[in-house]
């Protein structure tokens, strides 16, 4: 090893600990190598064995998730993204990932590069991205710092996505003090690929030349993977160099050049340079292929002077790819990238040595076995200690009778307070900063639908896509809360007219070394597995983001679900949540055992009006949920549904209000006699597996005929659409009589008022 010429520091245990490795892990490295690692090798181990790259504290649990299905074209984790067969020779590549820590210290670039990174995961599969989604969590909007983070993240997502030319069509935004100091920024991308043209992250054939394509390498993002594998602290502001800087226009060129190179069949394998940059792409490709690779770092295009091999290997500069070129096709590859004004530099070769060797001006600075660094192979896999959180002893003692129920006189004020709550209020301030219609495939965008719908060009089909998770539920009951996250994402896709197919997930949790955090993580994995198995939506892959903590503690455990569904006929079956026409008949679809539950635990009502996160997550029976979704999709495909909207945050009253606001028409709702149930639970309780929908008056009698063969569901006629006001009556008493125009103003202006404060 010729490392001395680089004036690298001496490697010892202290330096390994500074790199985020444990003493035990350092001993394993010494044993594997039979010597002290070079400085470059230590850096490689530190990023490849970080939580962000190795999943060392989560992999054992992730393997228990259901990840098989006839619709899956690749196994979970096998490629850069999940891939689902939607028929007609087409596949959908989709994935969600986090950029939480970078966004906490540099919200604009942190969010922007999160968008860029997830799109690259899609087009490295040979798929053209057709839409983007996001899932965002922040602290209270009353705090100036939170408003700064919120504004920066939204602008970052908007500016990058708009410039790149892919519509941002759906998402979710939640605010809670639990996310103070550690926002969650999860980005999702969806793309379409011909199933006979899928690209692979492989390096199978020795002798094939290796190219770095795209942008030049700089010092931005060095140790970004290890930065993402530690808790946010006051020192995190000093780690701004770990936040990458993105260029969406460069990424657009890289997209077109990459897809052209794949189309011309000059590429043997391709891998995005995401977390850990050249390191992860080279080691992951060779580990999965059982080969080796020689890389000459002095050939890598750099944009900063005197960069060292250590810096080049660990840089996370954006808009770069590692390509294994087919033998004899090198000039064609270079010509394609030159046409798009991008680098395409020959930096190495695939070998049959089963080693990755890193050279600097002819000297070897690293020589490692890729299998010893790869996740699920040589990288550590831990099963941490678990302990049920002590806070559950307190939250479970919640007694609803300690809260004064609403009355016909007080219900209206409670309703307006909820409607103005940032978690429920319109997110128009957010999505109007996004281009939602570019490429002209968006059928239903953000706002008036439970899920977005994007047309698949050249077919009658569309994709229904949604991100979803209620972190409060998971905090109160991790297993049930995760079940609900999957169920509600599927329910949203169903209400839009789609058949749920599969999920990707982004698992945002705290420090895994804390037994209470790890217990929550374990229980949430079980809940996801329960729901995905019952609803037949296998897990295609995703991302684990741990260490989401701040000085006051961990964030709410937030297993964000990205759900993909297929709409068989976009023109006939696309459905929104907006009331349509005067005289339409309103129905409530629910399990046949109940339409309401006497429960306000975990609700937005309890949190907003009473300042409490307490009780249990709402009850859910997954078989009942499956029956309700089957019934709803059957009704939509029969052609009689005018609108459909699931009952979720804020309960039935808010669901009806949102449909009235989106349709700008009122409705008269009479729930009839409801005995022995609290009024606030009826109006604002968040009992699961419920959907409001409407039909034209002449189709109302057909509803029961269509559902005659579906067991386990109940459908009740509750009113009709029409008028300027939304009226809601329970047991003969009028609890709500609200002008739709007035409540629209409250709903639409809540977040702008706070942002302009």
C-alpha cells in the first residue's frame, strides 16, 4: 500500500470510532484484513457499514416482510427500486427514500437532492420517471424555525422537480411537536419501463470497462451516509458539507443520456451514485455479481483541486452514475454522453478477482473483498434489545369521559377549529409550488382526490399513487398503527379507482440502540407485515431511516407507506373525493358490524382541541378492511360512483366537509339514531374502514345489488348532495350547518396565514 504519499492519518481504534464504527466492528475489520486498514479503506468501511448503507440494525426484521407476488418482476432489494408488472409489456419502477438529516440542517438542498436521488434510482432501472410524491413532517408552525424548514423543503422539492420536468402529484404533510428539530423528508418516484428493457445493477463480465458518467466529483456530501446514521444535535449545523448540492438541469441531461445509452444497448450494468457515492456503487455491483473491480481514482473528473482518494471515494456529489460498458461499445457510450454535454470517463475494469482495488496514480490505496462490506453478506447484522415503552402505561389509561363531549351548540366551533388545524387544512400552499401537470399525464393531481392518478401513455390504464402514515397512531400502538398506515394507503388508492398492487416504505424511527425505540420498530414491522399479507400488497423495497432524534427525544415512529395501484380504465374509473351534482345520494360504507365507534383516542380532535396524544390507535380488523375496499372498487368499476372519500383524520364530519369544499356544493346528512356513542366520536372519531361515496339518484337502488355477493360490509344511505350549506344531523339534533364558501376560506387560508405570520 502506498498510502504514505498521501499524508493520510494513522489508522487506529480512535480514528475508527470517529468514523462511526464500534470497537467490535473495528476488530472484525482487522481480522478480515490481517492488517491495519488504510485510511481509504477505513472510510469505505465506515460508510458501507453505516446504518444508512448496511441496514445492520434493521435487516433481520426487514426479511420478515412479505416480499413475493406474481406481480413482482424483481425481488425486494435486488435492484435500485421495486418493479411491478402491470401488463401489456410494461413494468412500474417505484421507490421512496428519506433525506431527513440533510433537510434538518440545509432544508432547500436537503430536500432538492432527495428528489434528485430518488429519480436516479428509477431511471437506472431503465424506467422513465412519470411522477413524484413526498411525505413531510415538521414541528409546530408556531415556531419560526419550523416555518423556515417548511418553506425551504417545499421550495427545494418544487424547484428541483419542476426544473427536472417530472410532475409532483401527491403527498402528505403533518405537523407535530414530536418532529421539532428533526423533520422528516421522504421522496418517492414512479417510472414506466418496457419489461424487456429493464436495466440491472450488475457487473457480471470480467474485462468490461467501467465509466463514471454525469457530473464532476466535488467535496459535497462526504460522509453523508454516516451523517444520516447518527442523531441530530447542536453540532449538526457544522456538518453542512455532508449535505449534497443538486443541479436538476444536469440531472435532466443525465436522464436522457442514460435512457439513450440503455436503448442503444451499450450498457452491461448501471448503478446510481447515491449514499457513499463511488464506494457504494462499485462495491454493491461487484458483491451482487460475484466479481471484482479495479478503479483508478486519478482518472475521475473532479471540480475541486487537490482532492484525495479518500474524498473521491466518499463524495456524494449528485447527478453521477457508474456504468459497466459492454466490450467494444466504449466509443458509442462516450459519444452519447458527449452529445448531452456530460462526462463519460473510463475509470476501471470489471475483474474476476472478487476484490475491489482502488488505485491512485498507479499505487493501490485500497484492496477489499466486496462481500465483506455488502449489506446482508459480510456487513454486521444485529438484533437489538427490546423493551415496551413506559409511556404506553400512561397513554393507555386515557379515559374519554374525562373529556367534555360536544353538543349541538359547541360542535360547530370544534369543527371549525379542526378544519383550520394544519394537519387537516388545505395543503394548496405546498402543492401550488409544484408543477403537477408537466408531461400531460396527470389525470387527477393533488387536492381533490384521495390518491393521484397518472395516465400510462399508449394504454387505457393509469396508476393510482399515494403516500400515507399517521405517526400518532404508531406512537400509541406501533403494530396497529402500522397496519393502519398500509390499510389507509390502500384505501386511498381504492377510492381513486385503483386496485392496490404493492408498496414501498420509508421507515423513520429513532435510535435503534434504545430498547424502547427498537421495540416500537419491531412491532411496526409486524403490523406492516400483517396488513400487506391480508391486502396482498407485497413490499418491493424502500428505505430505513433511523436516529431521527433531537434533544427532546425521538420523533413519532413513522413508517411511511408508498402505495401503488392500477386503474384499469382511466376514462371510466378515475374517481375524486369531490361532491359532484345536486341530488346525488350519499352513502356510508363500513364493516357490517359497525358504522361508528365510541372512541376518540389518537384522533386529531383529541390532539387539536384538547392538546392530548393519548388512548389507543383506532380499532382495525384487516379482513373487514379488505372487504370494504373490495366493495368500493366493485362499485366504482360498475360505473355508478360519483365521488368517494375515506374517513380518516378529523373523522366523518371533516371527510364530508372536504368533499363539499372540493366540489363547492353542500349536502344534507342525517345519520339517524345513534345510541350510546359520544357525539364527538361520531363526528370526529377516526374509526377505520369507512368510506363516504355518492351515486346519481337513479343509481341509488343499484348499490345493494352490486354488493349482494360481498360479505362483511354495510352500506347506509345518509343523505344527498346539494345546496350551499353542509348540514349534519345525529339522533334528530343538528350538529352542523355550515356555509360551504365560508368553510372553504377557513380550510384554504389556514396554512398561508401561519406562514405569513
